[in-house]
C-alpha cells in the first residue's frame, strides 16, 4: 500500500474534521429529540410503526433522474429503496391497519448537479400514510405533528439551541400553516418561486398542486391539477416534505403510468392488485429528518447535520 498523496490527505482531514465538528453533538441531540417527538406523537395516536426495507423489486419512480443502482439477489433484480411509497400502500392490504409510519432510510443517487445545500443521496425520512384520508386530513396531521415536534424541541433542547446560537424564535408557530398553489406562487415570484417564497416566509407553509409521480392523484374535478402538497421550510430552507392523495383505481393508475412512460412490466404485480381493487384510497407524506434538523438548528448545509459526507458530487471515503 502506497502512502496517501497530498490530495488524499486533505480529503481525510476534511472527513475527520466533519466527525470532530464541535457543533455536531448538539445538532444530533436536536435530531434525536425530533425522532423522539415523532415516536411519542405516533404512539399516542396508535399509528402502526412499520420497519423500513432497504431494497425491493419496486421502488419510488421519483420525479427526477437519479443514477440507477440495481442489485441482484437469487437471480432477481432489486433496487435500493428510494422511498417506501408502494410499501406504504401495500401495507394497507391488511384490513386491520389504517394508519402507519416508517422511519425510513432512502437512497437516491442524485446527480452531481444536485450538490446544493438541500440534497443528500442517502437520507432518512419519516413517512406516513392513512387509509381513506383526504389532502385536507393529511395537511391537518402535518400541522399537528410539526407543532408537536417544535414544542418538544423548544422544551428539551434549550441548552443545545443556545450553544448553537440559534434560539427558538423560528420554532414559534402563530397559526395554521398558509397554503399556496404552485400557480399562485409562480405568478408572484416567477420560475424560482419555491426558493423565493421560502426566503420571504417566516413560518412553514404548504405548496399544493405539483405534476409529478403517477401515484400522486390528479384532481378529477379539475383535471391538470393535483391533490398533492409539499411543506416548505421558511427563511430560505426550502422544501422539507412531500405527499399526496394517491391514485388507486386501475384505470387512473394505468393512465398516469402511460402519461409518464412508466415501465408497466416492472409494476405487473402492483397493477394486478389494482385490478383486484386491492390498492386503496389513501393519502400521506414523508419529511426528511436531516432537513428538519437543518432547519431547527439553522445550519447552512443539510450535510452540516451529518457525520459522514453524502452530498452529491463529492469524494466519499467513509
Ligand atoms: N414519501 C413521499 C410521499 O409520501 C414520497 C417521497 O418520498 O418523496 O409521497
Ligand atoms: Mg419532495
């Protein structure tokens, strides 16, 4: 084995400095508090906790391109889990389960161009889904759980937030979250509306109506618009949660798949279940744990809340 060259030594130094970051212990305690608050909140409501999977023959089709990563096991193809969206729907096959959540590690091999302050190619999300729920039900749920988390953090992380010099004012929520549609904000702010509106906002807000994955439901009373939503963190921190009502009938699923040129063969068993009426009307969402931690601790980069580099377009050694 040869000695490390200068450039390699620098990479190692940077990796070690990240682990030794003086702020990280406090940041991780805040993150731990977020997850404890989530568990408490879900537990009180008896929402079933399902453990995550890390690979599956089907996974989230996503709304943007990532590098694909197929694995072979026992002569079968698996993909790394991009999100548990289909497994959330499949869990609902159990007639006794009508609400669930998963603290779910996801891998999305983002292109190097996503080396911005918000993306990690490996991250964790709190993913939840409710049978028979509407968009309005889920928006209310999101408001309640975020309020619970912020209150929990304000009560339990005062020392940490003081040491991090960020205080708790940004965690005070004064009323129901505002709700805007993408068209509305686009008109006001132009093409970069999400980032601009996030910069202008002082409290989290909902952004509805995104044309994206086939499983997010189109509004049948208003075709061309969608009953889905994001939660946008204020102060420029950007998108932190995505979700929607789901398509669940065979004809709608096939129509949306065809619109988006989805590989129907890969989804043959899912489609068969839709044919049998076994994909149910549900709605849900998922929020990124590192992103909420970044917002609460007001870090400039999402990777500032991690110990190991998973920012797209960098060199990874551990
Ligand atoms: N979990 C999200 C949802 O429920 C999808 C995603 O992971 O972006 O729609
Ligand atoms: Mg999203």
